[in-house]
C-alpha cells in the first residue's frame, strides 16, 4: 500500500512532550470510505494522535499523509481536507451563531452561502442571531458540527463527538459520517465506548500508553463512490 492510495496513513508516528512519550511508533492506514474508531483509556494518546493527523501538532518521529499529502511537507493541503471536531467546540462567544459560521467560511476560503440551511440542519435556526456565550454545551456542539457541514471535509477527525449530544444530535452526527463516507471520504472517531458508533464503524484500533495495542474489525468494508466536492 502506498500513501497515495490511503485516506490516512501513518508510519512510526511518535510524539514526545518533554520526557513523556504520548505516542509511541503508531502505524496504521485508513482507506477511502472507511470509518475507524480509536479506543483507549484517558491518557492513551487518542486526542494527541488526531492532533498530529490534523497538523495541529508535529510528530517527534515518523511520517504520515492524508489523501497522499504529507503531514510535514504539505500541511496546508492537509488542513484543507480535514474537519476536526475537538473537545472544545471552538466557537467565538461574542459572535452570533450565524456570524460564527460566516467567519469559519471566510477563514476557510469558502463562499459565504448556505448559512441558514446549515443552522437549520443542526437545529439552531431559532437562535441564529443570538450570541453563543449563552448557548448550552449541546448547542455549542451543534454549531461546531455546522462548521464541518459547511466545509464538507474529506476526512473527519472526531474527538469523543457524542459528548453533550442528545439522541437527535447523535443521529445527525451518524448521518454526517455516512454522507462523508458515501462521497469517498473517511472518518477517525475517538470513543470511550464503541457502542456509541457501532452502526457506522468499519473497524476499531485500541491504544494503550501511546502505543497501538490491537486492531479489530466491526464489519466488512464496502465500496463507495469516488469523492465529489
């Protein structure tokens, strides 16, 4: 397998913070159309791995690529294909929901359009012009998901994405994952409990103390359409 054939491929990825190794020689690949869960206890390196793949962190050792673009040599190209839903929703408290989406579109070099449709889809149409400082944790999470919908990333990096979501929000997130898969995109989903995403996972990998402990299948991968913007 070459890096150009994979949605994500990392080889020997390690990351050190001071004297502590948060990641230790991680190697695996994710093919286009695959949804892969990342399991492990707190401190196992799950979030650090996503941050390395998103180019928010540089690996101390090793190499990787997203859809053939090297994490170190082509970080801008990688960022243009990645949608990262982190622990913190990353919204601006002094902006309204609509202004947050508009700002995200402009900063990503996207046309400012479909803002109202996106807010409606994530259930925030009624509060589109309210400042987000008063939003609940679930509403903040929905707005962050709205940013992903605007960008239509080829790779979803989702860090415990079901936190603070009600049943409707969970169903919406499952739909977003499946839509990305259907376009030939992929997803890496950090989970404490794989049952949260059992219906959409193709397989899962287990981390322990920064190392790849195991890989286990969930269902046979299926063929998906080629990516379309």
